[in-house]
C-alpha cells in the first residue's frame, strides 16, 4: 500500500464566471519531491491555496487528507498546525525587520508575557546553520540578496515543524548559483524526511529535482507519472494539450534604418559618484528588429532601460540620444518617453506594470487615456472597444474586462501589460524579462506576438536572463557586464551560443 502523506480528492473550486478546479485529484507520497506543473491559469495556485488554508472549508468541494487525518481548515493557522507551509513567488518577509524577527513573526516564543529573545536568537542560529546560511539573526532582511531571503522563508517554515513544504516558482528571481544552492537544499530536506511540492515553469529544474510530476490543465488533473517516465517534450504536450516541437516560432525579420541610438550613455551611482552604474554605453536599434540584451544579474540591463525611459532616479551625466536620426534631450520622465514613441515594460509586472486592485479596463488604458479622451472626458465606448479588441487578440483568459487584475494568472497579467503598452502606439518597445514566471504555452504566444509586432514595423528590445530565449528570438544581441556593453553579436554572422554570451557577460574581451 502506498504511503501518501497528502490526498486531495475530487477538488472543485468556483470563482464568479470561472471554474478554477474541476474534480481534481492530487496525491503525494511521503518524503518525495512532487512537481506540480501546468500553464498559467491551469489551477496550480488555487489548489495550493486550498491545501494551505487560504480558501477555507466551505469555499470548495472535495476531500483532503493530510498524514492520515481528514482536514477541513478554517484558516491558514489550521494548515500550519497540520504541518503545511507555503513559500510564494513574492516572498512574505518584512524587509525592515531582522532575520530573527521574520523567522518567528506570528509564532513568537513568549516567557512571562514577554518575547524570549535569547531563545529565539539561539534557535534562529540553529536554523540558519541547518540551511548553511552564515548570517547573524540580527541582520535586517533588506540587506540580504534574494537567494538568502528565500532561505529565510524556508527557515520560517522549518521553525513551524513543517511536514509538507510548498514552493511556488522558487527560482524565478534567483541567479543560477542561488538556484543550484536551493535545489541542493531541497534534496537535503527530502533526505531528512520533509515532503516538498515544487511548482515551476522551468521544466529543466522540474525534471532534475522531482520524483513525481502531476500536470494540471484547465483546472483538471491530466496525468501523474514518475519523473523517470517524462521528458521535456512529453511534459509540454501534457501541459498545453498539443505538440510543441518548436518552442520558439521561426521568423526572419528585415531590419530597416536605425531609429534609436545611444552614444556614450553614462550614469553615476548616486551614493558613490566616482563609480558608474552605466559606463559609456553605445547602443542602437533598427526599425523592425528584435534586439536582445543579455548579461548576469547586476550587469545593469534594467538600469539601462529605465534610465533611457526617464524612470531611473539617477540621471545621465554624459551621452546622447538619437530618435529617428535626430538628436534629442534625454527623457525627463516616462510620459515624455511614451509621447515620443518609446515604451518600457518592467520585469516586475505586479509592482510597476499593474494596479492589482483595479479592473483590466482601467489597467489597460491608464497609459493611453489621451487617445480615448476628448476635452478631458473618457470616451467609454471607445475604451470598451479597444480593451475588448486587445483582450480578444491576445487571448486573455478572463470572464470580463471588469475582472480585477489580481485575479488573473501570471501569463494573463503579462498579456494585459502588453496590451496596455500597445495602446500607447509605440515605435520602440522595451520588454524586460517578458516571459518571467509564465508557462511554455503563454511564452509561445508572446513570442508569436513579438514577431507580429516586428512585421508591423515596431522595434523590440528584449532584456532576458533566459539565454535560449535571447538566442532564438533576437536578430542582434548586446551583452552587458558591470554597466558596460561588452559585446554586440549578430545572430547570423557571429554564430551566437550560450557559451559565447556567458564569456562576454563575465567580462571577456
């Protein structure tokens, strides 16, 4: 008889106008790493919110058994008592508090009516040592990098005597080294008897780390198989319901004249004026091409795009901008850039791309209200028409344009941000990590859209940490290292490969 630590049987969950889960079954063996995969909107997060008590008893139909006991949670606290802990893609730490304060937040050790700081600090040191994290419990969390913050989240979970640890896109914002460290830690936790549920769109990681894989599609369980019986091709087919032999749509772009150029773009660090965030950067974009920008974390890729867009606090001290062959002053702010036909989409769509508490219609038109207004009054019919057209063309899965942005999956949120950008009618579109945290199906749709936009004469600058994406989609690739443009590579002439990009990204000449 199989030793299941978790059994979720016939789980159904409804939202207004949407059946998020339909008769889902999800069983996890004790002490394994079980991957849960599927496209955005497949129901993964909803299922895990039921397991972790975010959606309590009465808000779903079905049965849940944890460690042999039937569970009907009334709150998140109930799930924690049952040994469930979840670490979301957006970390739940309080940046201004110390490591120790975060680990024990909501579970403080109290003695005689006061917090027992000595005991908490001692236990924090033990947890940090277990995670091979050489940090003081008194370190303020905001002083730590993302990889270390991820480990603090795991320390919080271990402090609650976790039996089942759920990780939702844990490596989406980590460096390659931090990702490897995290995967090794999960293997150690597995060896100590902790069961892990691993959610990720990085299929290579899923195949590397997991023992079993369950695929959800459109709110239903499609398959559960040992990882040894899967490969990336079969996994993608289960996820999207069709063969995807080519992950990147092939297209040949005929680039035109140079429409955007930057010369000797230099931005000093505000706190260290003698050091440079961007150092004499030269860069150009032709009409109707995709230009990739690659580099290691901290190379200055995002800072470069934001400084051009007028969205960076630090200003350039040297450098020239040419737009359509004409020299112009740097953009004072994003509005001036948008009015000039330059649009930038942030890598952090939830923080800088969307107002999560507002509906899709409001989000989509907020950057282009001047195009649907007359004498300061919004033309609601025109707004509804444009928003509806965008939602249909980009295949956004939503019951209504009045749906709140926070209720959409990551892939659909990304599509909404792109629709918002396109309504500004840009000539040059900067896409910063355009496919981060979204599934293979949604990625393919975005790649197709990029090719379509380029065919229409729009120029795209794509900043990405995924080297296969950069290589496959770009006509030319710039490689940044420590605030400098280290190399410019042509997709046809220079035989671009990952090794070559990494060589230049590490400072190679």
